């Protein structure tokens, strides 16, 4: 590493420091929180060992758990070898350029003759002989019965067999050649509904926990139809205007059902599911039918917040109407960690707790998939990993909210998308 760069990283001003690290190619999420002191603790040479953002953890967890303070968070970093970093980030840069090429060729208009529809590009790991390598996967997705407007074979014909990618700038640019491009068809759906349940209890007077079942009633005095949509809430978050709220998927509380008008979101009573702790949906952000072509799988922002009458807790729901006192949300998982590979768990009202590994990462819209079982009713539930374990408590970092899937794949946006769209802090 050149002496001028070393000098800037050690003693330059904040602007020079960030510019130097940006030249090396560090991610925006890592740069946002990184200080010179933190960098010095992580590595003597960021050209050889690249800092990555692992998570944002509560600094005031006890006060957050008690509902007394807004979450204050501190970054947690790790490093990976630069050659490994270059392969990962180079593949993602190539994936983004391929998607841009598809958009230029096929357009993004859902209603016109041309349009991608549910076509995505992401990065996955594959085994080539005895070696694991990064590859770009182009997914041709049938979503809730809607097929992409671009034919699968036509899409394959329009794509090169390999792509190249580059990361870093100037003297520190890294080239990654011959990233394979693969193709697959998928059928997935939103996951609200179903008929067999977990965590279906009334938490009146106790606070709604992470991963609890919720129901949204439609109909009433202003409608001649009645219906109930069932899903899951993810976890609490803090909103500057509304205080502590619960985060879920927008399509769980979506009121765009023809002939229906939304009433309340609530925890069902067990076992008859009547009454329960009620709440109001305050805000939601959902990629609708008319704009789904402009986002990855129509789910780059599938999030909503609701305020429950009897409050919240950062503990998880247990399947006996109590809390899982051994699990607590402690912050969020960084996007860098998703890209570098992670094992994640989800809790949903339909299939309970299931786990799997990240299988596909779409950096066009920060959406990712895991090989995790899911079914109707899991929507809105938390996707998370253990941050650390201490004195009988497993502290969890939330990675995202359940949005779509099938029996073998679970997908949705990174939790950062939801925080930005809802203007909240977990």
C-alpha cells in the first residue's frame, strides 16, 4: 500500500479517510460507521484485509428492552482477505450490469409489449469440480401465478455465458473474469393465509412479541363482505413520531382487496381466535401490481408498521402463549454479511422456526433468498441469526422480513430496506 494512502488512513481528515477507503472499494455500509481507530483495530493494511459490516447492535439494550429509550446502535466489523472480497464484490458488480443490460433490451413496462416482469439477477455459490465459485443466477420467476413477459429461452439467448466484474478504483481496481451465468425457473407466492398455526395467542397486557401470529379483519359496517388475512409480525422498531411499533410485511395488512375494507390488525385469542390485542396500521410500503416490474420479485419494499394497544417486546413468541425468554432481538445484520454468506432462521405463524443458508443475493434491490421451508401465513415474520449467547440468552440480529417463498425457498428484502421505507430503527 502506498505511503500516501497509509498516511491518509492514519492521520487524514474524515473526508480524506473516507475517500481513500472508497478508492479501495469498501462498501457504503462499512464506510458509514468506520473510524480511523476502528480500522486500526481491525487491520494494519485494508488492501490485504477488507473491513466488512457484520451488524449494528444495541448500545442501550436494557433500556430498549424496557421500552424506555430509542435504540442506539454501534457497528460490529469483521475482515475478509482482499482476493475473497474481490471475487464476491466483482460478481455482484457483474450481476448488476447484466440486469441493466436486460432492462435496456426488454424494458420494464409491465403493460407494454416489452417488459422484464419477474426476472432477477443475483449471485450464488456453486460447486465446480472440487471448487466453490461465485456465479450469476438469472431467475425467471412466476410470482403469485404471474409469469414474466420475457420467454425463458429468449432470456437465455440474450445473455452471455460469462460476465466480468471490477471493484475498486485506479491503482486499486480489481478485475474478476469469467463469472458463469446460470438460469433457473421458480414459482413463488406471497405467504399470507393458511390453516395450521403457531403462536396464535392473545398478548393483552403483556406486549406483542417477535414472530407472533396476527390477523387482519376486513369487512364490517361499510362492506358487504368479511374476511380475515393471517400473517406474522417481525419485531419492534422505533419511529420518531409513533414511538415503538411492530414491523411486518405490507401485503399482510394490504387493504387493496376488491370489495373489502380493512378494520383492525390484532393478536388472535387461543383457541377460538376472537378478540385479542388490537392495533392500527400506521404506514406501509408495498410494490403493487402496476409497478412490480421495477423491483426484484416485486418485493424490494414489502414492509409495514403497526401500533398495538398493549405494546411490544423484543422477546420472541413461544408456542404456548408465553415468551421465549431465551431469545431477544439485539440489532440488525449487515448487508455485507448477507453477501459473504450466512445461516439464517425464520419464525413464522404457519411453519414455526426453520433454518437455512443464504442461496441467492440480488444486489440490484438488496433482496436475498435462503433454502428455508415456508408456507402461507409466515409472511411478515423475522429472519435472523444469533449474534452472541450470554447467561442463557441468545441475542439475535434481524436480517429481513419474510415476504415470499415456497416449500424450499424463502425470500424478501434486507432489513435495511424496511428501516428506510418505514423510517424506523430496530
